[in-house]
C-alpha cells in the first residue's frame, strides 16, 4: 500500500508560480512512477506530468516549458514536486498526485490550484 499527501495549492495571479508537493509513505520502494494529474470542473482528469523510476519525465503539451516535475534525491525518493511557472487561468483545477506500484494506481486527495486575477 502507498499513501499520498499533496500540498502547495492555492490562489495565484496569472503569470505567477506555485510548487506542489506529493509525499509518499508506505511501500515506497515498490513505486515505479509518480505523476501529477488535474481535473477542471466539467472536464476529465488529464495527465500533467510524470516521472518514472529511472528519472525520465513526460509532460502534457499544454504545460511544456512552464511546469517541471522532480523528485527529491534521498534514497527513499518519496517526495515528488511540480513546479508551475507562468500560470494561466486555464491551469485552474484540482491537482492529484498518482503513484504506480506493483501495477496498482494510488491517488492522493487532491489540492486546488486557482489562477485568477
């Protein structure tokens, strides 16, 4: 079992920045990949960024060049970050952290990001 807790959401003006954190606990050594997804009102949940155990990353086209996913360098590698720059109103959504371990998906509770003036 893996437990995920997100933090760092909030209200920010267009053009601003936020950093989200996702702390994993439990069977963290079984995690193969972690990522961030988001869901805006009335829309489906979509992939934002993912980082796999080898360090490779992948991003949605809509956030490339603005968002950066990273993980801490501790042996446990149990925290993943999403640095969000040049935020736009269309980035407003609930952001969810996801971990994949032993072919099972684990989700955090979500954190609200609102981009508005």
